[in-house]
């Protein structure tokens, strides 16, 4: 039986090679997807410690008589089993966000920091290898002076990826307590996800399924190529006495052998492509190559499943074809599709809508049901598109048959009407790809360009940075820091703003006072002719779009006021911006790190969504490429399967051009029938997904790349059909009409 499976002519070997190649591509993609999913989970596990927030470092006593009345806040003492920690939210270098943790601890301490061990001493730091490389290759006044003296690198076991920029710096207890942002940490969490992150992981899983489904279709279509080419030889076996069961087993084995070879090649190909796949950045960092490894157990499971499924499908298809001993394949009449085929699609939509309603309308958190509803609904929609396609194709073919005016139109419409399931199967991969591309395009459309506001009088200038002043900084120390900053290259101005109390301490007195001579450095033009002027504190907010005006200060001098903010104006060059940031953060006077209007694009939510957008574009490319290959194989298989019928048509005098038009119509009708449905469903599903994550997101008009992807899909469809024209001429010759 094995010899019968692998023996044959040159064309038979080509068929076996085609099956093996298609399965190899499919298995390779499956393993890379599996590895990517595992890698994202492993990366989140390693970076879980960065989400540790700790407990409050101050206690507010509450009186027993009046719980609403509270006394003054008192610091919670630092002990040997706790450390004091602050998380720097906006440590930036060259538009890259640095994860910074400042820690203070008693000596000795029992707290261990992942990837480091004992906390660093004051003035020393541990950095990730990627960040340390930046520090060593950059002038110290632009980056290194922010952290102190190098103590060592953070181990890879505590890094999300090789590009992670993470630093843990040592500080004194007094320095951290004066910032007002310190918390007490007794241990670091190992829980990788919070509530919103779980929503993102659900969406990532849906994206993996979206690419996984076309891969399954590819494997199914490719393995079907064998039955079409071997059917005439199966008839010979039947003629010499082989039973239908024996023929089915032979068909299963002859598909299993190249599938096994292809699956093994797919494992090798996945291993070779793993280094390239690890280079793809997701959420700001690449993956470690080891993250994408699936292990031999998973690889063996994929090989076993693919080989078993392909062999089983081939055997069942051959049994249903009922090949006779005289080479005649009895026509298998398809069951007429009915409106019941809409049930999976509608059920899937209902499940996804229910998940969104639960979390956004009812506002009840039910994690055990939300994600299964969303994921299960998406899978049902994917399957529903394939299930409903033949029914819609049947309806369109009936209308087309009534309006047919040519031989090609009549024959194509009649064949589609008789076999809508088989006809739609050839284009199902491309239809699913259009749906997947629409989902990815809709989901990635929520990423808006976060450009810094344009420079205008009355607004904080884009090339400036500011930091609020801490409560322990004296006016003399602040003035000295401003004077030192003005001496740095690229720093054009250093302006100190004053107020009755630190901005972090009170909301009263929203105005910031400054000397009128310093106002031009902030971009103001209409300056009152007084020694002191004031501006609303919202001037520092990036969301302010209405220019603010200076007003004369009620007092003649700044007596009685304290420094509350320092603003450095630069020439806008990256070096000057980083130099100014380093000067402010290393001055010891700031309560919060220096920030700039140009930091607006580095917010964590935006960066995560942009990381998902990168995956979306990759998914679009993979889905289209797989679909084009599937359509080419399916169309070729259909031609080979019908070569005797097409040969009879040529024998009766039908030109090859008419046969080509028939094949083209049989591919175009089901594709165009479900195309608009796939696009509309794709954007609806995208809206449901992003609403599930955050109801403030809005699905917008897709980027030009989406329309380019659609155009590429149609070009691939045209190319796949055109590629079969050679098969039509070569396999519809007079010899194809022989009946032994």
C-alpha cells in the first residue's frame, strides 16, 4: 500500500511535492503562532514584577469618635522586610520610555528584586543590557548622569525582552519620601495580568485564531489535491478487484505520506525562521528567541494532528466520491444549502455582542464568561462565514442563471447551482482572509497619530520640559539649578515659576507667578509692563489647546512665594532635550520627573495599542499570503478534478477561451458574493473587540494600507485563476476524454 501511495509518474511526484510543500508552510505557521502565543505569555510573566505598586508609605490616623475627621499623615517606618520604592512614569530618552524604579532599603533587608537580588546602594544602579548599551554610547550629561554609578545588569529572567529599557536606582529614604510618590514593597508580584491587560490578552488570542483559521483551510485544500489527481488510478485498482474500503485506505496513506514529510519540513522551517520572527517588535521590544520555541511535545502533537486530519479527510472524500471500476466517478449530489446556515454566524455575533453588553452596558465584571463569549463568538463567526457562503452563492447563482446570455455564463451558473459547497470551498480561504484583514484594519484604526501640539504663544512650547519643585528645595538651590541649566548646550532658557505652595500640595491658588523678564522664554509675546506676571497653572497641561494670556500679578515682587515649577526651553534637538531632562531629573529639586509635550505619544495605553497594531499588520500580510496560495491550489484542484468533463467540451468544439471564462466565473461569483459581507462583518467585529477593551476607543476610517491589502487580495485572486489557464489547455486535450 505504501508503494502504491508514493509510486507514479513525474506529475505524481509533483503532486506529492505540492502536498508536502503546502503542509510544510501550514505547519510552520502553526508552530510560529503557537510559539508567539507562548512567548507573549512568558514575556508578561517575566515583566510582572514591574507592575508591583506596593502599599502606602504614610498612614493617616482616624479618630474613633469621628471617622470622617483624620489627623496628620505620618510615615510608615521602613523595616528590614520592606523597601521604599517609586516608579518613574515618564523617564524618556530619544522618545523611548524607560522603566525606572528608585528604591531605598535598610541594611540588611530580606526583600529581593527580580533579576538583581539585593537593592542597590544610594547613588548606584542596575540596568538592562539594552539600556546600559545606550548609557555607554551616549554622553553622560544626556543620560548616564540621571542614574549614578553602574552596579550591574539586570538578569534576562526579569526582562520582558532584549530591547527592554529598565533601570533600578538606589536612593536614600529621605529622597524618596520627599517626592510623595513612594510606596512600601515587601515582595514583587508574579501575577502577569490586571483587568485591562486580560482584555488585551483576549484580543491577542482572537488575533492568533484569525491567522490560524486560514492556515487550517490551506492544509485542508492542499491535501485535497491528491484525491483529484489519483482518482483515475483508483478506478484501475477497482477494476482489478480492490474494494472501496481498500481504495479509501490507499487514498489516506498516499496523502499521509507527503503530509508527514511536509509536517517534518514545517518543523525545520519554523526552527530556521524563529530567529527572524523574534526580531518583530511587539509593544516596544522584541522577543527572546527561546520564547518562540514550542518544544518537541507540541511539535509532535501538531505533526500527529495534521497527518491524521489530512489522511482522514482524504479517505472520507475518496469514499464519498465512490470511484467505479470503469473510471467513472459517480456524481455526488450536494445537499441544497438552506437558510439554517445563517445560525452559526448569527450565534457568534450574538455571543460577542453579549460580552460587550455585559462589560460596557450592564457594567458587571464576569471574567469567567466574558472572554469565552468573545473568543467563542469570534470562532463561530469565522466558521459561520464559511458555512453561510454556499447558501449565498446558491442564491446569487440562481439569479445569474436567469440573466445568463452566454455559454460560459450558463455553464458556470449551472455548475455553481449544482455544487455551491464545492464551488465556494475554493475561495473560502480568500473570503476569510478579507474578513481577517478587515478585523485587523478596524482594530488598528484606533491608533491615532499623537503629534506634539504646534508651537504657539500662550501654550507650552513643544521643545520645552518642565518639572514641579519638591517641598524641600530651597529658593537658593532652585535658582542655582536654573543658573547651571542655562550654561548647557542647546538650553535657551530656564524659567522658575512661583506659587503660595507646592503644586503637589494644594489645589488652591491655581496661578503660577514669574518674572516678566522670564516670560519670553515660555513663548509669551504680549507681556504686561509689570515686574511680576501670572498665568493659569493649566498652562502646563498638554491638553490645553486655547492659548493663555499673562495677567499682571497683584503683588509687586515674589516675596512670600516658593518655587513650584521649573521650565527649560531647548532648541528642539534630541541631544538638547535629553540634556535638559537629565539636568532637571538629576538636580535633586524636582518632585516629579521632567516631562515634555512631545512625551504625549509615549503613554502606556497608546504604546500597547500601537504594539497590537504591528501584530495586526503582520496578521493582514499572513492572511492574504495564505489565502492567495489556498485559492491557487483549490482552483488547480478543481480543474484537475474536472479535466474529463472539460476535455469533452473541447472535443465538442468549445474554445479554450470559453473554458477559461467558465473557470473565472466559478471563482469570481462566490468571492464577490461574500466579499462585502466579510468586509462589513470584519469592521463590526473590530468595533466589538476595541469596545470590549475600552469604550473610549473609536474605530475610524481605515488606513490606506487596508485598501492596498484589499487590492492585493483581488490581484492574488486574479493571479491564482490566471495561473490555472495553462492547466486548462494541458489537461483538456483529446486524450483527457478517453474512458478505459
